[in-house]
């Protein structure tokens, strides 16, 4: 039995510097896939179900989001999958611009 894809929004590959607030301050990695519903940050691990502030360094400038940790990968390409919480209209515009093929 394999992993069942349950995402509402498709994610698209990208490579933007990103950081998230961890228990001891900001941790840095790279956003490697993105959608209007969430993202994956490679190189960091956070506690599952925790809430955090994520900052993505888009070419047009940094944007911060509130997100909840949904998946944590600790082996191989370690990282954290996050789901965006409430999005403001201007945040959605940026996501729609960069979360496309």
C-alpha cells in the first residue's frame, strides 16, 4: 500500500530560501514545492501539528505566512510539510503567481 495523495491543491516545484520559527528561534531551509494550500521546506524539521510563522524569500520580496506542520520527514531529504492557515488577499496573489507550472 503506497502513500495516498490527499492534497486539495497541486504543489509545484520551486527553490526559494525559507525560514520558520522553531522552539529556539528561526530555522532556515529551502521551499522546494509550493501551492496555495501549503509548502514543503527542505532542510528543517519541526514538531508535527505545531503552528509556526513561515517566511519565503520570493524574487519579488519576502512574504510571511501562518502555517501548521502536517508532515515531518527525518530521513533522506529531511524537511517539513506545512499547511497555510488564514491567507490574506495579498498573500494569495503572491502564491498564485509563484505556485504554477
